[in-house]
């Protein structure tokens, strides 16, 4: 019963520390109960099936955390939600089992160092493999407290993950020593050390928050929130009608000096989409051009679903969708920038939603489970991506804008690719309506603040049903438009040109951790069993 209660405590502490409703300080102690369970099982010689017992308790902890924080996925797809929650909990529980295996063969300190680096390596895996799901990466937890984490411009969110684990491990080790010796000095020293580890970064961050000033140049930006229900309206409406709505909303805020107008992800998605090779001759293109002619300084950025047909096998890609022996079609979730230039600029979304826009490891899984793409409205098909991050020139300025499409905004190092390619402003184009009025859209907005701090770039966020917003380079919400509201926002946004250390170095904490975790694992299992 004691082990069960401790496992429940870890799950609840992790869940209650999560944005946007939680208090992240709880995460600094959240893992201690589960670590104690792992230690107690290891040293108790009377217990049988220790591995299964620990796995079950760890799985319970992580299931509670995953379920409470991400159960909103069910509003989009019950199967997808179940898969994400159950599998992510499984992977996390396996990390604890691997840590336990190492702890039996080495000292406590080395085992705990292995656990920290292993967890960070796992989070890095979740940013890169085809079942990518970094939503619960620990560094995301501080997104509602930007004044605490201005130092993310140096570390990215992996700095937050390391912060949380350092405090948990120091306190856990102090409790272990206290239980062995009853010496309160261990607890006092740990309390002083962890207080310093928590408070010093926050003090530095608060000072940085109030002393940091962006560069003086600004551009005028407008974001649109058409509030189109994707389940009942979006794919039953015409692009002409949607375009007219966008222009009505835009004209309420546009001025002759407006530089940037941002509309949501795939806001133009009638039928199978717009034929990509013929886009510059399409009604959608000329409709947008008509608005640009009225506002000569305007750069109009909006989301399209594009398609491109192939009848020659030599042209098909691994992501092409086959319709018959002679026809393959590529689908794209794209951003198009339209201004007074003759040709539009186009970027194709590259971080795709698992099971909705891409079929992970299809060469292995498709023969087993068949077509398993999840239907969130519209075209249920593999999407084609591009490898590079495109930053669009904002015409008649010296600046560029990054077309960050929806799920891409959860990936820190990925977004730095836009900035290294010259982006001075981040435009996040998203459709968060799939999840209803739940924590999903709130967390997604909250995570955008992390990207602002990491890159020191202001953000113009256009969300179909909300929450649309402007975010400062310090992660402050400057303006918001409430969920399920139709409208538009206008702001003057600073355009920074300097590159942060994190933009230059990327996820270096994760890379170092992967090296250390592998080294510790090899040393442990190729050396004599140690006592500790």
C-alpha cells in the first residue's frame, strides 16, 4: 500500500505542476516518491517479481500524469488519445526500469546521473523520431512563468528539464542518507543547496526580464481569427467564402503601413486543396492579390492545403498517396506569402502530426495494421514536407518572417532553424479547434512563449478558433483574442536581428546527455558489479 500511495503521489504532483492550471514548483519534488519506491523495491529481499512491481507502479505514475494533462486529445480522436497516453506512459516506465537495472550494478550517484541523462535523451528522442510527442517534455512546464526562465535563451527547454531533475535527485539522495543515519544535517544541506539551485536562476531571470530591451525597429502586424468550426463548417465551405471573411476581418485593422497580415493554418482547404503547380493562376491567389493591391506595404501570409498530381513513377515520393496504378498525389499543409511580387512564396509544413498527417514507420507498420490515418476532417492522407526552414522576406523591409505551422511551434531547436535562416519575426499559424475548449489550445499557446524567449523573437499567432495573440521577445502575452471568438488584432512588433546562444548551439544539453547516458550504460554493464 505504501508503494501504491507513493506512485500515486508522483503522478499527481507531475499533473498538478503542469500548465496552464498547475504550479511548476511541484515538479521539483514530484519524482522523489517514485525514486524512493524504486530504491525500496531494490533493497527489499523479500519481494518477488521486483521488475514487474516497479514497472506497474511507474506505469501508474506516468499514466496519471499523461491522462490528466493530455486527455483533451480524445476530442480529436479517441484512438489517437489512447495511443499517445498509453504508449508514452509505457516509455516513461521503461526508463525507470532501465535506471533500476543500472542502479543494481553501480553507485547511487552514478545511477542517478544515468537517470537524468537518460530522461533528457528520451525527451530528445521525442523531438526527432516518427512517433514524436514532446508535449510533456519537462522544460515545457514553466511556460506560464516566463519571468522565471529568461535563461532559456541560453539553454532551451532542456535547461528546465535538467533544473527539475537536479533538485529531485539532490533531495532524494538527502532523504536516503537521512533514513540510513537519522542525521538531519543531510536534509539541511540539501534544503540550502536546492533553494540556491531554484532561486538563483529565477533571480537572474527576473533581472534579465526587467533589463532586457528588444531592438528599436518595429513592423505593424495584424492576425486573423475567423473562428470556423473544422468539424461542421471549414471543409463544407468554399475558399471564396472563407477568403471574403478573412478580408472583412482584416480590413477592420489594416492601415496603409501594415507590413504583415497572418491567417490560420489550412484556412484554405476546399475539397482536396489548391493545385500547387497552378497556384499563381488560381482564384485563391488573385483574391489575396486584390487585398494586397489596396495595401501596397502588405505581406499576406495564410495557410493552404495544396496538392500535386504525379503520373510518372519517377516523380513519386515516399509520402505520395497512390490512388491507382497511374496516379499518385502529394498533399501539403503549407503557408503562402503573397505581396506585390509576381510570384508567391511557399513553405510546406515539416513537423507533422503523427497519425493525422504522417504514417510513422509505414514500411513496417502498414503491412500489419493497414491504413491507420486518423480523420480530423478534410483529406486523410500522408503530407509531403520540405527539409529546410524557409523565412520569407517582408517586402520593402530588411526583415523576414518565419511561417511556423501549428505543431512545429512545440519544437525548440526546429524553430531556431527559421531564425538561423534570417527570421526576425515568428508567425505561428494554427488550428486548435480539434480539441474543443480544453487545455489543449491553452497549452499550445503557452508553449509559444518558450519559443519567443529561446529565440528573442516576437510572435504573431493566428489561430482559427483561438487563442490568437501577440507575444513579446520576453514571452509576455501582449494581446489575445479569446477562444471561440471571431475577430482580428493589430500590434507593433519589434524585429530583432541578434542570435541567442540557444539559436546558435541548439539542444547541446541533450547531445551531451546522450553521450553521458551511453557512456554510463556501457561502463556499468562492462564493469564489475559495484556496491552502493
